[in-house]
């Protein structure tokens, strides 16, 4: 629970700083406001794409080990690589998960939002953007919910039984019921319907979508414009 540990460290740090400064100039007032606007969806101006030339199975899954696959990618025009380089891929969230979030907050694929923030943020601000695009390419939707986030949701539950159950999940049951099953913030909102979390609060609680780096298995001496990746396929909760 890396992010949960960071949240605990951050809160302890703020408490120490408040104590040392009598509470002066120490704040954690992070605010994120969202305005839903009605505009035509802007698809952006992506100019260069890599092209998947081949994607095949090298070894089928068996008792010995998982499936191994081989993928061959042509880099965008003008790009090359050197030995030891990694291929960095900015992923997108599964479209099924994005649709679940839109449904949860009563939005649709054409909903446009304008984000304003009082602190530095990785979100595009002060200009309308598709809620679908924000959810697809800016935030981690499937990361397990942290203990701190569960505690916050518990305070927002109108149903007392749900509040108690959530509080218990933030305790000793956390590792078995949340981490091992990789239960996300969205999963919890769908299970505990009395939690009244706004869309802006939801976005603020999510970390940015991280670039995935993959070791390149080919050599530029073979072709400096085409990379290959060789990887195992593991079946586990997302």
C-alpha cells in the first residue's frame, strides 16, 4: 500500500510542522473544482503513432509457467533507439472501467468538464476537456483504495451499517479484503451506495496515470526503427 503509506507520512509531517510553527503557514487546503460544460468533444492533435506490426504467442501457458508473447512495434516516423533503451508507453484505462465511472457520476461520453485547481495538478486546467478523456488517460482507476481513502468514504456514508463496514475495512481486514482482491475506489463506491462523493472529490483522490516502461528485447543493429517486446502474461485482478 505505497500510496496509503505516503498519505500517513504526509499527515504526520503536517502535524509536526503545525506544532513547530503554532499552525502558521502550514496548510493542506488542496482544492479541485469542476464545472461541467456542454461543448463538442475535442480529440486533440496527436500527430505521430507507433504501429504494432506483429503480436504473437511464443509459449502457451502451462504448469511450468505463464504464457509468453512477442510484440513487434514500428516507432513513430523519425524515432530510433539504442541498446539498453526502454519503451515507455502511456496506457489508457479499460473502456469498461471508464464507462462505470461515468455511470457512477451520471455523466456520458460527451460530457465536457473544466477543471480549476488551487494547487499544482497534473490535470489540464481552465479549458474544457472530455470527462471520458480525463478518465481514460490521466488517472489510475484500478489502483487499490488506500486506508485513508476508506476512512474518508466512511465519513460520507449516510447508512450507518455501511459506515461501520467501511471503518472495519480500514483496519485489520484491509490487506485481505482490499489489497489481495485489488478493490478500487470505484469498486467501493459501487458497493456502498450511500457514500456521497462528488466527481471532483473522486478525481482528487486518484493518482496520475503512470507511464509503463518495458525492456526492449531487440537490437538496433537489426532495425533501429522497430522494437520488439517479449513478456509474460499473468492472470490476476486489474
